[in-house]
C-alpha cells in the first residue's frame, strides 16, 4: 500500500524530530521552514525542501504544521502562499502546534471550506521524545479523520488520545502546559530557596524528587536547573506563551487561573532577563541573580 505524501511545515526543536521520524518510516515528505537554513539538511535525508508552504502542500495527502504560536500558524495556513490555498480537496490537515482554541476552531472551519479534513493534534513530550518517536498526541476532530491519520501519527508517537471535537486537543494541551508551567516555576522558587539558605542542594533535591513532590517533570527539570548543559529542550518563551493562552481559556469559563498567572510572572521575568530562547529551566536564573544582587 502506498504511503500518503506528507507536507511538514515547521522544523524547530519539535518539528525537526517529527519530520525525521516520518522520513525514517518511509513516508514521502516535503518540508518547509521559515528559516530556510533549518530546512536544507533535510534534502540529504530524502525530503523535498520547499520554498513556501503552498509548494510543500500542493501534492500532499496530509499537511502537518508544528510552529510557535497562533500568528505563525495563521501565516503558514492562510497567509501569502499559505498551505490551504492549494490543499487538495480531501487532504487531511493536522495542526500539532500549541495554540489558542479560538484559532484552532477558525482553522478547522477554513479547512472545511476548502473541502479538507482537519485535526488539532498537539503533543506532549519535548525534544528527546520527538526524535525517538515517543510523543503523545492529544487529538480533537472527527473519529474518521483520526483513523485516516493514525498511521502517520503512530510513526511519531507512543500514544494517540482522542479527546473530542476540533479544539479539544488544543484545550487539553493548554491545561497540561499550564500545570507544567506552575510546577516549573514552583520548582525554581524551591531550588532558589535551597541555594540561598545554604542547604546541601544535592541532598535536598534528592529528598524532593524522591518524595511526594517529585513528579516526573520535577525530576527532569531539577536536573536541568543544576546542570551546566543549557541546550534547550523547550523554549522558555514558548511556555510563557502557553501560560498566556491557558489564562485566556480560563477566563472563557469564568475561571481565574491564579497559579498560572503567578507562574507567568516568573517566565516574563526570565524573558526580560534575556532567557526567552533558553530552556524552560532557565526560569530560575532571575531568582539566582536576585540572590547575588542583594
């Protein structure tokens, strides 16, 4: 059975790993990235490197986007030379980015007007899981569309969770990420308190990570907060964006996400200090700077 032709739009930390998984599984893939230098290496790996979203999408059976925010997603799909302008009727459009629910629903309607199927399928996991094909997809959309997409998503994942109609995946991802952001911000405060008070950091973190507070995320990020390796797995600026989107979704159901707002405060301070393109673990740096400047 012939594998569907795929257009993959967005080759950042996550998208690059996901696109490579599809190539490794033998799917014919055309790629596009706003920064063409990130796309060039994919030619040697068997991908067709496109100069614009419409060029990548023109012959695609499945179009996948993995970009930073609503604005970037809108540009890829609906902007000048956008993918939807040339998408074949019946093509399956899959938006894997972490976006606002309102934009995802608008995009779903635009895809339907073009005669295309649509899924919102954001992921949990970060750079290592994208590279190894162990992401989890949180999917919103029609069950029949998901079955059509399943072989493609399975090539990049360990789990595919159908949550309901279009927008359901996007909402679940924002809930997931705001809870993660709260944990990371709280951990930064805890580590800073340990360091400022003179406790043995190794012993203190061993106790925290192996105790009731030691969620998988706390275990992972505490290691990054205390490691000299600062290679980003998830950009601080992107988690700040996710927290903002989640706070907006909370307001729609008359819920004030107080802990998310407090966490966002820390992430904004991290961005103001120049750490927006660093790993989320860099949210601790302004707290450390504050200790040395007193």
